[in-house]
């Protein structure tokens, strides 16, 4: 590869806005790596890779092991063997690796192969890309633990060495820097990693010398595989100091500050015509430059024109765009044009990280490349998504023990990744940095809005990634954020996000629920306990630190007195809150209804007039009095000594603010006088103590949006695949406040899906099952039906439950029957990983799953992995749900106005799991006979994407599915 081509490859592999000095360093890495010498750390290192029958060490096995000994830049010895597994190699693994059953037929067993590997490695350090994976498979074999005590993960190390690369996959790094190609064969991947290893060492040597020494010397008591590497590389930088503030200044030196216009200051927007929008989607247009295989979709063009018209008229839209319309591009094209032409910032808020990532890493980069002059864009997230530089400094230079959930070495690795990243990146967040949060204490590396030291911090505001993100967002054409941050911004009166007047709210079906969650006021036993533990007493926590500070001769009598008063009142408040939560549990213990595990009880007129509430209110008012005393004491302490002792008072100020919020929230709930809220208490029945909570939730979200947000917004485009109920938008418009605005302020539009649902999706209603309210009879009949469905479909079934109790009871009876038929069924058990369940379901084509709310929306499993969705029970809110109770008290037809349309939309969301591409086919089975026995059933059936459905007796559904499967089986 010519140098020019190599430089181009590197440039294209870097994240946008990479500083020029970093770019130049990366461009020369491959050439410099050829001649660099690294002494002991490149002698007798073993490079290793494995191939397996799957991803789970509990369920899959080794089929190939390859290793090589490096001496300098030469491979001096090799090891390679197939491994004979005890099960057949899956077809997809053969397609991926090229390893066949014949290749492993006469290979050694895993135990024999690993024994030979141990002899070859001889205890030398082992380097592997994603070493946890290879190590877990090796050490799962008897004798594997003896292969090596030192495993170096080149994937984690690549994030330290090359933080500005868009990907850290081995294949990506090898291609960018011209190393041997990756082929998903262990022997080839070892060659690739051997070349990449020297690239990583060269890149690490480019880090600031003082940082290398700091990393090598930090927390020496913690065993850390990377310490010898940093220690050796630091020898070339003896005497160099390190200043993170100076490194941040260097990185930010190239950032161009380009202020945007506030759209409020523009009389009208300069926009493309509808003809120009249409041309963007035509042959040789903008979208075809983004996607060479693009074919025009009339629904997508219509949506883009509708968005353009809304911007021109400063009005709002509710757009239901069916699956396959391509709504992201439909709104991005006119939004990008408006941002560029008018020099303003446009906003996009999404519900899911998947969609945000799709926009940030796919659609927006393509759009930026296709537009003449480019497009600037950024993601803006909540505080806890960004590293806190002040905390990083304190943790790296501290001699105190690292708090960790598992392994302190993971915290040191996280710090190394973060320091390298912030020394090369003007902005960015934590989400794509590969930090092992299951082991690392996130609170040690991030800060909350109230916890932030702000002007007392040496990195505030521009060096800081949190506060710098808001400023950089105000200079971008497009800002991508999430629903939760958008609604926190509404509550904060616009102080979080830059002044953006034009928004797309994608996945808008979820925003009422998310706004209610964000604006909820919750007083929980767990949060209260954590707060008082943080404040501490005379010997522990923040207050304990202040007491020790007061032991010095310089401490004044006033200081000692205020600290003692704070300790005394905080201890009293802590005891009073504990008594309050005991009273909450006592009230719940006398209730007859409220839930399965999590018991939720409406604090309505009946409860407030009861003797039980009198006791709880007595404890609540006592807690309020105690909190008021503690609040006054802490405020007095911070105000008196904030100027003279800023570092110490910063540590007090945040818990003091949290205590004040606790006080305000408790007053609101105990008094219960604000009619904008519904009040409730919760208790976890599975715990003897802990998990208690008191909550207040806004009842009418639309009222808040129509009063506090929409009047400040010129255009809001609400987009989703599920908005309408029986073709009408009234429910959605009321939920978000569009119906409270002046006439003509908004318009609703339904766009049909680009997919042929009538041909590809069948809907079956079980017409004769018992009413679900007759639980015993219903579950007995449903058990037989579920077995019939799974057997007829041969697996690939997703059953979506509305409550855990039904799901667990049915799983206990259905799973053994399916296992006897040779079918696998998983269940979303307590504490199970949603991601692991999802990945397993997608990887194992015939597996099936019983799941709860997390799988009703946002779960994509296209193709043969999902051919049938079963909804056993219509997802009506519980009649004891506090919001439903409060609405029923206030409105005569509350159930029909709220609970019914909410359930319809949830069914539409669940049905949407089935057809995710134009070639998908599948069956939706609705196992609730109320769909045909109740008048409201038509609202559900008329809202589905296909107009036809089959009404079939439960005993005949299995036969129907067998026939359907024969007609649609692709094999």
C-alpha cells in the first residue's frame, strides 16, 4: 500500500473532529512500527486466537486453537490444532470459519489440545483480542488454568493506544494499518494480531510520557496486566510531568467556535421547495448518493415533504410511518437543509440507544459525506454518560483503595482508556469506550448535575466534556439526544440543552410514559439510606471528614459548632426516615391487593381517611420536621464556610441539595394537596426490608407539554410506527398536548408501510379460550395452546406476557413438554440479562422465548429467527394501578379514554416485532378471546397492519400453523 493510500485509510478510520496532531501520529504508525524496538515487552510473547462453536462458554466448545511466539517483530514458533468437539459444528459457524465436521473428526479432544497448548506457551504472557473470550474457553477445559497467569487483552489495550479509531475490531485495525488480513480462522487471525501488536505498542509510546509513568505507578497494590507495558514505555520519558488541563487545552486548541443563530430571531426559514425535496429522493439525488442501491419510496418522499411544510409553517406534525418507510432519512433531509441554510441547530430526540447509534454512526455520516459542504452533528446525553475529569484526577492520584464490584484492575483499565481518550478527543462520552461497568463503579468516574463542582473545578467549563458538550451542541447543525434528557430540560426550564426550536421526536409513542417517569417525584428507602450513608456521622462519610478537619488547631469554634449541629440533625433525620419506611411497609402489609412482587398501592381518598394512613402520616410529619432541621444545619454550614473551604464544602453541597429535594418531595406526598399528581406507595414483597417508596407522578403530561414546552417550539415532528388507534390520532394528540394548542397548530398523517403485511403476516385469534379473569381455567387451556404453537412452528416463537406470575407458572409447565419434543424454550427469569436472552434468541434459529415488557418493543429479530409472536393476554393496565384509579375517580369513561387505547398501541408495538424486513413472514397469535367476545376487540383488530385475521378455536390453531409453515417454509 502506497503511503498516500495508507494515510487515506487512516483518515477514513478516524472519528470526526480528531485533532490534526493525533491524525499525523496515526498516519505514521505503520511505518514507525517496523523499526521500533520494545525490548523485554516484545520478547517471548504468545499471540493466541481460538475458534468455537458459539459464543457461550457454558453451551459451546473449542474447534481450533492457534498461537505463535513473538520475538521482536518475528514469529519464531507456531502452534495450531483443530479440536474435536462433542457436538456438531453449527452451519453458521462453518460458513463463518470454513471449518467443517471433517476437519475436526480426527482432531485431539479439547483436553488434549489444551494440554499441548500449555506446554507450548510455557507460562509466557498471552496476548489475545478480547482475551476474556479466549481465556474462558481455554480455562473451561481441565488443565486450561495452567496455560498462563498473564493474559493481555489487545482489544482493551487498543482502546488505550488508539482511542480515535472508529472501531477496535481486530479486522478493522489490521486493515487500516496494513497488517495481515483477518479471515475468522484462528491461524490467520494470529498473524493479523502479531502485526497489530506492534502498532499498539508504537501508539502507546505516543501517549504523554508523564501519563505513562502515572499509569504505571498508580495503585501499585492492584495486580494489573498492563502495568509492565506502561512502566517500560515510561522509561523513555524520565522526568516528564503530566497535566490533564494542559492536554485538554492542546486538544481543544483546534476547535473552531461557530456560533449559531437562535431560530427565534429569524422571521421565516429559508427552505428548499417541495420539488427540491422530491428531487433529493430521485435518481442521482442526495439519498442515492448516500445509498447507491436506494430505490424511491413514495411514502418516504411524502413524509419528507410533510416535514418541510411543517418547518415552513412553524406548525407541528404527528406522523405514523409504518415499518419500512424509512422515516429517519425522511426527516433528516429537510432538517439538514434547514440547519445549513439558516445557520441554526435542529434537534432529534429518540427513545432507544439503537436508533441514536443508527443516526450517529450510519445515517448522519452518510448524509454529511453526500452534502456539499458537509454537515456537523453531535450526540448530547445526560451527565452520567460523560467522564468527570475532576474525579478521574482524584482517583488516579489517590492512594485510597479502589471501590469495585469485582476486579480493581478493571477500574485501572477504565482510567487508562479514559485518560488516553480525553488527551486525544475534544468531546465524547463513555458509551462506546468498552468499559466493564459490571466491575467498575460508575459513580467514581462520572458526576451528577447537582454533584458537579462547576466553578470550583479546574476543568470547568470548556475543558470539561459534560459542559463542553452543551456548548459544542449549540454549534452543530444536528443534535441527537434522548427523550429523558429532553424532558429533564423541560423541567429545568431549558437550562440543559441549547436553544433548539425545531425538533423531531422519534419513537414518539413512548414519550408520555417517559415524561411521566422523568417528572416523577420518588422518595425511596434505598436512595434515602444511600444519602445518609454518604453524609455519614461523626466518624464516617462527608460529615466524618469535616469532624476530622475540625480536630486541627486552626479550626474555629464556629466551625466545630456548625459541624456538630449538622451531625446531630442528620442523624435524627436518618432515624426518622427509617421509621417512615417501616410505617410504609406496615400499611402495605394490611392491603389486600397491589401486585405480585412489587406491591403498588394508590394513595387515594379512602387510604388517606384510614387509621393506617394516620399512623403513616404521623411518621411522615416527624420525618419532615427532622429533615427541615438537617436542611437548615447543612445550608448554614455550606454558606458560612463555602468561600474559605471550597474543596470540603463541594463534598457537602451535593448531598445537602439532595436532602432538600427529599424534604420537598416528602411534603408534597404526605400533604397530597397538589391535584396535578397521583400518589402511591410501593413495597417489594420479596424483601423483608428495603425497596419501600413513596411516589408522586404527573397525571396529565399533555397539559405540561402544551404549557411549558410546545409554545417555545416552532416545529415538533412526532414520528412513530404506532400512534393511531383504529385510524384516529385523538389519543396520541391528547397525551402530548397537541389538542390544547390553537386550531391549525398541528396536523396528523398516517403513511402505510412499504412492506406487504397482507401477504407476509397472518393474524390468528383464539376464539374459545376462557376469559383471562378466570385464571385457573385460562392458564390450563393456554398451556396446551402454547405447546401446540411451538411444536407446529418448530420453535422461533416469542411469547409476550403482561405479568411475571403467569409467565413463570406457564414456563414451569410448558418447558418440560417442549423439551420432550426436542424444542428449546428460555424464560426472562428474575435477574436474567435481557441482552443475553436477545442474543441467544437471535443466534439459535429454532429457540423460543417467554418474555416481559422489555421485549414488547425495540426488539428486532428479522428472518427465520422469529416467525411467530404470541400475545396471551391483552395488556390492559391493572385496575389497581394508581394512575388508572385516579383517572377513574376524576372521569366517568377513563378506562375507554386511556387504558383501552394504551393497550391497543402496546399490541401494535408487539405485532411490530414480527415483520422487520420486506422478506419477513410470520404469524401473530392473539390468545385472548375478548377480542371477539367484547365490542372493544375491534379497536385492536382494526389497528393492526394487516386488515384480515383468522378466528380459530384453540384446539385447531396448531394444525393451522402447520399448514401455514408448509406454505411459507423457505427450505
